[in-house]
C-alpha cells in the first residue's frame, strides 16, 4: 500500500515535470544593435525554432515608424543565409560587409507583418502559428526595412534593435493559423486606372478555413485592394483597404466568414498610374505589387496545402477570363471604392489598351504556325489536373516576371524567387 502510494506520487511528479504546466514565454527577436548606413537597407537575421516553444500566439512589435519602414516575420525551411545578419533587400549593400541573400533558401511562409506603428497582433482564442516539427518551418527570419538611417551616422552613431517579441507556449492549441496569399503580375499603362485581378478555386477536399485577418500590399499606385469569397455565385467581402494606409493585418470585414471546397477566392487591386510611363509588377519600389493576404485558422493542424493564388494580371488576365462560376454581375460595386474617401475608380486602361491587345492577339495567332506542336501541347494540357494547369500557369507567369536562365526551375530556385517577389 505504502509502496503503491509512493509510486503514484513519483508518477505524478514525473508526469507534471514532463508534461508540465503550460508555460508561456515572451521571446525577443530583435536586430542585434545594427547601424545601417543607407536608407532602404533591408536586414535579416534568423532564429532556430528549437529555441522557441512551438506555438506562437502573439506578435508584439518593438519599432518606430520613423526608423523602420516595415518589419516582416517569415518562416523558412532553410534561411537565405547562415550568417547571423545578412542583407536581404534589393540593393546590394554598398559600404557594408554584409552578404546579400534572399530571405528563405527554401520553404517560404509569411507569419506577421508590421508597418506604421501598427499595434500588436494577438491571435484569436485557441489559435496559434505552429513552428518546428513537421510544419516545414525550421527557422524564423526577421526582416527590417530601414527607412531613415540619419541617427545611425555620426555624430549620433546610434544603433538599432527593432524587432518583434513573440509570445510562445508549449500548450498545444486546438486551432492552427496560416496565411494564404493572392497576387498578380501585369502592367498598369501610363495615365490610366487598371484592375489587377486574381481568382482561384478553393480545392482542399475536406478543409474549412476561417479567415480572421487580412493585409493588403501595393506600392505607390494602389488605391484600393479588395478580397472576396464567391460561394454559389454570391460575393462576400473578406477585406477592403486603401493600401496607402498602414499595411498591417486588419480584422476581416465579414466576421465569421469561412471558405471551403467549391468556393472561389477572388481579389482585385485598383491601381492609378498618373505617370508618363507604364509600371509593371516587380520587386523594387519603382515597380508595383498587388498582394492580398488572408490570415486564417483551421481546426486541428492541417493547413492549406497550396497557399498561393497568382494570375498574370493585365492585360493578359482579368476576372472575365475566369469563367462563369465567378458570376461577375454579382461582384459588389464597392470593389473599387476607396473605403476612407468613398471614391470609386473605373478602369480606363482596358479601353486604352484594346487596339494594342488585339494587335498582341493577332501576333500570337500568327506565331502559331505548327499545328502538330499545338496538338502535342493540347494533349499534354488535357492530361493535367486543374491544379496542375494552375501550377503551370503560375510557373509560366513567374518565369515571365523573373526570367530564369532556363525553363526548368527547381523548387529551391522557385522559393527564392517567391521570397524575392514578396519582399517589399
Ligand atoms: Cu518597407
Ligand atoms: Cu512590394
């Protein structure tokens, strides 16, 4: 009896020390007192997820908008560099001995974004981002875009430790968070308003996702970016924002919205180009971007397997190219209405471009000389699943935007390219 009691006691103390009471830890993930010397420097550092507890429930920014233009937190399978600090921006780091590399070398995820004194982001109850284990996220990478560097230069010569405090726990959560990213390629002609549009069917067979936050991103020409779920031809707004506002994650505009098989996700960026030259999608500030991020949770820990929806954009792809399922007549009239001003923008670019588009179409037809080649291609495409066709189109689009030296891109290269695309 005594022995049994002792055993039970020992077992319980063993259990409580191994299983433990849930612990919550705040981990600072900050720049190591850096002194960037040039405006628009992008610095990256990584942290191994083994140093963290596996569930992240809150992101607390430590930064000021006067110094940091943006901060992004990525999850990578492999980081772009094993150096403690590296240059992860567009510009080669002149006057610094830091090496330049992409954010991730493989396995690219976005977890959090901060800009313009955005407040902290606390995930909903029972929801966490999961890292480590079989998630494909082995490292977190912190990217800080330094805007103003004057305080780092003499005579002040200050240093900076901007970053994010991660609130982590070892207590498993019933729900897991993920990010789904919609974007386009394309060109906005000079002196025109243009729609950049993307739409994809949601194909997860059994998964239902719960979007709870969204984020829009463009550069200077974006006026309004809106995202929708289309279910049985009915459009429901997930979010709509003027991308000139702080580009942080906001609560979805339809709380409680869900997305499941059979739904279509659709997003439009309404862009206004008053410049004398065309502007295309690309990774520098002179280029444009059209991104709509959806932060969602699922019950359990299985996330969406394909979390990108990319389309070629104008003049090669519009909602009208999707097919009837999108039921365009039902699209809300506010899709191109800037929320804060109530101003609605109507595209002018298509009319402007129509003769040119027709011309392009003609050229393509003329190039189509070898019917045998066509037949082979048709057969090849007919043998693919819709998802493979989408992947192929995305791949072609990517290689158009970022011409590769050869047609075959291995996964690592593609990830690098994605990392390039999704840096600001
Ligand atoms: Cu930035
Ligand atoms: Cu950008």
